[in-house]
């Protein structure tokens, strides 16, 4: 008898923000319609910071608590598309930065290896024309140290600099797939006016 596997429902991790009107999420200087604008830098930083604290294995969802309803020219699909496009563009920009970092790393590595090889060769060659003893040893050690110092920058790039940028790209890619929900906040009704006694 065939058995059906029941897959557990994966609930997304929520990022919640509260704005009075939807335009507050977007960069106010940009005159474009809201669905083609970038997010406000503070909103961007807040959403990224929240996403960084959430479990990596869960999908993300943005919940916007909104005081004023969307206008007739605005809808949820446009809003979600604008937010996804913003984070996709941010991920693309960071990929360009990562490619540029690796390019500089390769150039730095070529320079470093060349200088290290030259330093080692000069150190070996100096044994023939420098007297043996302390002065000659100091020169040879200085050349060798200088060669390894030249390797510092490419080693820093390939060992340490690239992986925080790669992690940020993965986070931005998650945000570019994020769903968006709107929660209309109910305004409190004004208290009834009290009648004045005659």
C-alpha cells in the first residue's frame, strides 16, 4: 500500500517594520514612482540587520505595518517587486565589488610573488659580494622579510577580505526572494465629545 509523505510546512522568518505611509520606505530624493525607487538607506540597513539575525535555513518575509492604506496607483505586487528589485540590484553591485576584489587580489599576488622571488634571488646573490657575518646576514634577512611583506596584501584578500562580502551577497539574494505582506493598522476612534453641563 502506497504511503504518502507529509512534508512539514516551513513558515518564513518575519521581518517587521512600521511606517505611516508606504513612501517612507523609499528614497525620498528619487523622483521616480515608488515601485522603481530604491529603499531608503535606513530602511535598507534595518531590514538587512534583522535578516542577519534570523535563521539562515528559513525563507524570509517582510511584514509592513501601515497606518495609511495604499493609493489607487499602488498595489502589493508592485511593492513586493520594488523591494525584491532593490535587493537584487544590491546583490549585483556587491558581486561586482567581489569580482573587483579578486581582480586586485590576482594583481597583488603577481606583484607579491615577483617581489618575493626577486628578494630571495638577491639574498642568494648577496652571499657572493657581501662579507660573511652580521652585516651580510642583516641585508639578506631584510630582503627576505621585505619579500614576505609584499605578500601580505594578496594573502589578506584571499584569506580574509572576500568571505564577508560573499556572505553579504548570499543574504541579499535571500532578501531578493523575500515575500511582502501588508498589515493595515487600525486607527483608534476619537473619543466622543462630552456634553457640557448647563
